[in-house]
C-alpha cells in the first residue's frame, strides 16, 4: 500500500466516519442485521395484542436476545413492549435516531441476537398469522357445524 493510498483512506474516514456494512439493512432493522433477527413487528401491528404475545413467545424461546425499540414512536404504542421486556428481565434498547422511520410498514420492534441466527420467517405477520388463521378457521368450522346440527335437529 503506498503512502498516497494510506493518506487517501485516512482523509476519507475522517470526512465521512467509519464506513458501515449494509447501512440500509441496519436502518430497516433498527440498527442490526436481518441475519440476527428472530422477530420484527411493523408499526401497523403494534396495537395488535397478538404481537405482544408473539414477543413473549420469542422471549420464552430465547431469553438472551434483546428487544430493539423504535423510540421515535408514541409512548402508548411501545409501552406494552417495554413492559414485556422489563418483566422478563430482557435487555432492551431504544433507538431514537432520525433515520428510523415511523410509517406503518416500518419496524417498531425488533427482537434480535448479537450474533447471526438466520431465522427464515421473522416478520410478525408471516410468522404468527398462520397460527391465528388456523385457530379462527377451527372456530369457524366448529360454529358452522353447531349451526348445522341445530338445523338438523329442527327437522327431525
């Protein structure tokens, strides 16, 4: 490496700071990488009580991870998640940098490890909607079969 290369690199690092790996991915996942995430909850899903249950399920599976919270959101939205993390003695961090966005499809909560875990389904909607849909389908089938039995009993 020549003296000019070293000088150029030093100058560049002092002007722009240390270069980051995948900065867009880190902004999306509240400062961490996708490969470290076990669960992420979009802002539009934060009011869903099932999302809090999903976080609790993930905490029960892996107590050593941390909850990362988008601190640019209203306290009422993030308070139940803070309470869940605190009551389970799970480390949490609140990110308030201005580049963490607050639209419905951005993430408000990320539950992540400090090392790569490569979980395939990490989005709350994808990971836990199948469980809810299965339960509601079973309830619908039970209700419709009970209605059918009542009708059959009427015509006996």
